[in-house]
């Protein structure tokens, strides 16, 4: 038996992962980014294979991570967490962003930090891939508290999308 409430007690953050390719900018909300090593700095990023962002990362070999603050508006979280880039342009006019050193978009608002990364390895996990990335640059963008998954669920009252590793079938 698996008590999903027990899994909800694991500590996660909320992140916007972004990439680019063929004149397309993509981004999605994820809750699984974790530091793996310190020298060199490497992180792991879990992304659902169904996401357009997954395809862009796979093709281009780079990604950016925006560490989201608690101040992030539900509208922004919904756009990156529940909408597909195959139907809407997530980086269209409205949400300010800039490009990192690899040309990947990075959000300017609601960012506690951002990382620019190069994919070194990919681990296939059936529905998801874990991208093992070298962090090429990391910038602290502000002092606002970061959004945790617990805050996302309990304060924002938002649920995981069906592509999140923490999604529970109703």
C-alpha cells in the first residue's frame, strides 16, 4: 500500500524549466530539481516526456531553471503548469523574461534565482526523463522566499498536473 500523503511530505520546490529550439520557446512547471554534486555543480531535473519542453531540451541539450518565489501569481503557475506549449506561447507578451547564455528564456518576475545548464546525461524513467545537467551559471535574483511544493499545495491550493511525478489519479 502507498499512502500518497506520505509522499507529499517529501520536500520539493517549484521551478519553471525552459528551453528553446527552431524559433520556439518552451517552459513548464516542475517540482523536481535537485543538486547532485558540488564540483562541478550538477543538478538533476525531472521532466515529463509528454511536455513540449522535454522535446526542446532533448533536441537542444540546454535548459534554464527559474526558482519560483512564493509571490508567484496563480495565473503564471497555471500557464506553465497546466497549459501546453503546443497550444499557447508561454513566453508571449505579458510575462517579462530574458535569455540566458544558451538562449533559453528565464523569467524576470517571481524569480528567486535562475540556473543555466547543459545536459550531460539523460536517464529514461518511462513517463519522465531525468536530465543530469552541468550548471554553467547560477544567479541569485532576489530575497523573496522560494515556493515549496507544500506551499503550492497547502497555501496556493493548487494540484499537480497529470504530467507531474507527484500526480495522483483521482
